[in-house]
């Protein structure tokens, strides 16, 4: 009778080895998944720059159609850190108020619009830039749009010497940097 009870008791549950193997497998999967998740999270934050540059571009083009020039907008927005910053209230956003653009909420990126006149054609041109340090490693991610091919001068937003083409696309000037 005692052997029957021991036999039944021994067939229930998991052994310590089996539980340790399951915990080890879960640990390995977590070690692979968590860094990938954090990287995807940083990449998703870059969509703010692309979306907002597109909105600024549309506002600048509308303004230019009515006034024959683009509006320079000083650096405004993010604090170059990993935290979002509240955009200034309407009336305090300088050139961005002039073109009628403002983000829907707080922003990670610092935005700037530089303008000039093409010396050959006499047409106005603009470069819109967005810069932030999403991951807090003191290296800025940089996005830009140029109405014409431009070598971007060093500003508070963009490191000098980066070339931005005029293909109508927002460009990542520092690929792999957040």
C-alpha cells in the first residue's frame, strides 16, 4: 500500500531540473527580445521627426505660394534629451506661428527652418531640420528636408557639411543614430 502511494506521488508535478530548464529558456528569450524591443521603440520615436517635417514643409509651401518666400524659423522644441518638451504656446513660437504650424503635443525633436535665395535662379529655398538625442547617448539623430540640393551649414540643429538632396523625401542624416 505504501509503495502504491509513493508511486502516485512521484508521478505528479515537475522536477527541479525541469523547472530550471524552463526558467533558463525564458531567460534566454528575454535576453534576445528586450534589446530588440528597446531598439524598435527608439525607431518608432523617429516617426515624430518625419511627420512634423512633412507638416512644416506643407505649411512653408503654402506660405511661399502666397508670399513668394519661405519663413526662417529658429530652433524650437526638444531639449536634445530623451524627454519630450512642451511646444511653446501660439504667439511664442516665432516663425512657426507665421506659417501656422505647431505640433499636436510635446515633442522629442528640436525643429528649425533655414531659408535662402538661390543665387543662380533667384528662387527661394529652404532646409527643414529636426534633431534629438532619443537614446540619451549624447549623439544626435538628425533628419532634414531640402527644397533644393543643399549642403547644410552648421547650425544649432545640424552638424555642418551634411548634404541633403531635393528628392522630396525627409532624409536621415545620421543613420543608426537616435
